[in-house]
C-alpha cells in the first residue's frame, strides 16, 4: 500500500500513471503514483491527447477544475473503498 500523489490518501492500492501518455511518447517519461480511483477518474474525463497537451504534470492535474471537485470528495473516502468510475458524457462524445 502506498500514498496517492493526487489526492494524498495513504494506505491505498496504487498504479503508475504516465504523465505524458505512452501513445504520445511518454513510455520512458515521468510517472506519478496514483490510487486506482484517481487514475480511473483522470482517464474517464480526458483523452490521451488532452492529457498530453495540458495535463502532463501532477500540478496541472491538481489545478484542473474538473479533477479538483473529485479530489476534494475522494479525500474523505476510506482508503479501502473502491468506487465505480464512469466516463463523462463529454469524454464519450470525443471517443477514445
């Protein structure tokens, strides 16, 4: 168990998030350690292209308006709780 670099929760299962998506050349680039819900939420809200263009640092992610409300909410959730994350309607329309 680890600490999420986005929401700051500790004792959570984490995954590695490539700050520059692998398909955009980030295979060997900087990464962030994120809890599963935060990682899923990022990919539910944004395409890899959007992430590459304007959300390629942990600070950019922290400052993003859509993610800020999720992070504020997730910080209050128990570390063992896994929740269902759905792709936003806006993201669905943009495709993968």
